[in-house]
């Protein structure tokens, strides 16, 4: 690994970037994280991701030793330090170094880590569509570790992904404890019915930033969106389906459990959402370029 990683308050060469073996993020999965993308020299939805990071931290009573504005600045600086205009950013906050024994009071200070990489590939041939299977592992119930918390506890999703790998599929679809569709292992899930774009309410899945973006884009495209619980029957009989997330973007789903969705090709609604998403991520976001010194005239300014 090359590049510079922010850890322990400073940027270090990736090979030397390390945390304590007594960090409770490692020992107990006690921490939270975000995955963010940069496109064309801008960080897309940076403030929204950092807001969700702080919400996740609040939910687990973890005090991040920075303000949201400081975390945003460090993320942008990580892009600059690594020369990244297009890439993937991982922000992790661990409970910090303590001792054995899970009581968080053993950890006096949380640890912020920011990793900036040029790419992150999740699915082979994502743009052509993927095949998914329903996992036997259920998504965490909202009264256990809430799926709204983007925590370092991903074992239930990891097990679902292993199951998908074993079955030769690209991804797993996870149900909630009542058998309703929840989400994929690192993505939210949508279907297209005869009258609307539909996704489950977020009680059983992550409040995905891409999910929010897709819903807003659908509204501007005149596509009706419904948030309501649905079952595998609705998936089998859907006209189209896709998953979405920051790393994956919007990925058409062509089959679920070997059942072909629609006619097995990328549908028109999914196609429009893919195109609109592609455009919005490349046209909005916090600039990575340093702000020009006060008083300096930048190209395009009129004097
Ligand atoms: C479980 C889960 N669901 C959904 C998503 C998609 O969320 P976002 O669009 O904010 O990246 C992720 C992203 O990592 C995830 O881990």
C-alpha cells in the first residue's frame, strides 16, 4: 500500500499507519465509519456523510474528538495529500486504545482514521448488471444493533456475502427478522413495480446517502417513489431491481435466486437513474482544491 493515511492526528505513510492492538475498534468492533467518494476534484455529499458519522457515533455514545467541520477538512486534506481527484475515502472512528475488557470507559480518546484510495471495486462488471441471492442471514433488527448505525460490526453482512460467494452470486439480499426485504450487504435495494420505484423504510436498513440521492433524483425525473415494506414475492414479480451505495453507485440486478427480474435486461427506469446519478455525482460536492487566497482573482471571475 502506498499513499498517506490520517491516523492519531497526523498523516503517515500507509505502511506505518497503525492503531494499538488494544484499540476497542479492533477488540470489540467498537466504532463507526463512513465510505465517501470523490469525483472530478469534488467530494460528493461530504457534509451529509459526516453528519451520519456523528449520528452513528452519538448512537453508540462515542465522542469524536473533532467537530464535523474539522472532519470534513481532514477528509479533503486526505484527498490533497494523496493527489486524489477521483477516489474512495474511508473515515473510521474507533473507541480508541484501552485494555482488555469491553467497558468503553477504559478508552480515554477515540481515534480518527481517514484513508483515501484511488478506487474501490465491489462487483465484477457492475454496469452490465449483477446476479444476487437471498441470504439465510437476517439483517440486524432495529432493536438489536440498529442498522442505522454504520458501525464496525459488519459480521452479519460479511457472513451473507460469504454465502453469496459460495453460491456463485455477486451479492446477497438480506431480509429482516419478519421476512421482509431489508437491503444488500453494503447497498440499499430498490424494485420497480408497475406504478412506482419502491424501497423498504429504513428501520431495517442503513439510511443510505445514495438511497436518499436516488429518491430525490427519481422525484425530479417524475418517477413515483414509495417507501414501504415488501417481500420476496414483490421482488420476483418486479419489473426491474437495482442496488445502490456510495462505492457501487447504482447497479442493475438481473436475477434474484436465479429468478430473472423483468426480462433479464437493464430496465428503462434503472437506466435513467444510473445516468442521472452518474451526472449528479460529477457535478456537485465540496471542492478539493485549496480556496484561493482572499482577494485573488480566479479564472471565470469578472472584475
Ligand atoms: C449495509 C449498508 N447498506 C447500504 C449502504 C449504502 O449506503 P451509502 O449510500 O450511504 O453508501 C452501505 C454502505 O456502505 C451499507 O454498508
